[in-house]
């Protein structure tokens, strides 16, 4: 699908990223985000993605009547079939960009820090859903990888890796994306957490590989709030965080060129994501993290 938005009825956002910066324990951060999200989801009038139904699917004619959950029917007045473990378990692969450009910030939180918080919350949530989660760190190559599992001990391994991860080198997504796609043996959900600062052709080539292999793909395009507005008032000197190249520009001319190029890039990515049925989401570092959990849950529900 193309870029998506959360339905108006969805849970209220309440997890402020800047508040999370005051918490030093990554597991505590993940737990607070996930439990807050789930609490809001249960209280919401929007029932389409209630976590209560993650183990069930609607009854269809021909299903074994013995598999109907009658207790659930008594509460909902609808017939649901409880799925077997092998039917419900999914593999989720988190691809986390650690390239130089992710260090950019005009707020208290870098894109890299936000990406780590987001990955931690998603990993915690995936394991809570009894799905398996794995993780890849990449810049112009695969820096580290953790195969998917669903145990609490494995979750601690992932969170530990996130806490120790360091900023990498320049971005080049083509090679690591193709290598990751080749390494995924069982179809699953691929979640990309990145500022996508790369050649769009290279990005799309990797996305096609994931989809060709039958994986569902969710993209969280991480941007600093300033990157979506570009409000310099004075003459500015810009430096490429990956090449070191510098450029001096007048503010209005720079803003016009920058916003044109940003929109052109986003249009290319959005168009190709639409053609590939990929869930593409722009998310800024001042945006609450439960936004991402909603989109994972929505994508997870579509696999049933």
C-alpha cells in the first residue's frame, strides 16, 4: 500500500520521545511504550486491531466447529476460530539504519536514538505477541545480525545489542538489502527503520527483492522535524554528514531546492511502495512511538 495514516478512532498518542530520553534502561522504555499502547488499544472504540484477537480469525463455512471459541462468542456475538501455534507465529525482521546521517538532530533526540527506541519497542511488542523477532544493523553493509526467535532471553539479547550499537559509516542500502533478503528463509515481516538517504533506485531494488520472496514490508522513514520544513532564515553552510562536502546557500533558494528534492524523492518511494503493496510511513523524531506499533499490528493482521 502507499503511505498510510492511523484511523481517527485509533488510540490517543501519549508517549513523548523526549520523556523517554530521561530513562536509561532500554527494556523499561520498550515496556512503557508497549503497555501504554496496549492499554490505549483496549480502551479505544476502534476494535479492528485489538491484541485480544491476534490468536483468532473469523469462522468461515467449512471450518471445524470444534475449533470455535464459545467463550469469545458469548462476549462478542461473533464466531472466531482459535488458530494453532504454527498458524499464528510470524517472523519479524527489524532492519535498523546506523549510517552517519542518522546522527542528525535539531531537537534533543537524534534519528539514530529514535530508531533504537522504535526498534526496542517493536521487538518487545513482537515477542509479547508470541511472534519471532530478529534484527539487522546496516550502513553500506550488514554490521550485525541476530536471527529471529521469540523467547524473553532473545529479547534481552536484542535490547543489549541496541544499547551497545554504534554509529556506522555512509549509507548504501542496495547491497545489505539484497544480502538480508537472501538470508531470510521463511516468509515474514520486514520492518525498515531508516532515514532512506540513498539512491532511490537502490532502495527500490532491495524492496523488490523482499517482496519477490513473499515478505510483507513496513517502512518507517525517520526524519528530524526540521527536515520536513527547512526553516533557515540566514545564509547557511550545509555539510554532508557522510561525505563532508560543504555548501553555502541563501535561505530561500536553499529551502525551495531542498523541499522540491525531498518531495520528488518521497514521491518516487511512495509510488513504488504503492506498486509493491508496501506500508510506507514517514515518522518524525518528535512523534510518539505507539504510531509504529499500530502499523505493525495492522500489517500483522493482514497476514491472517
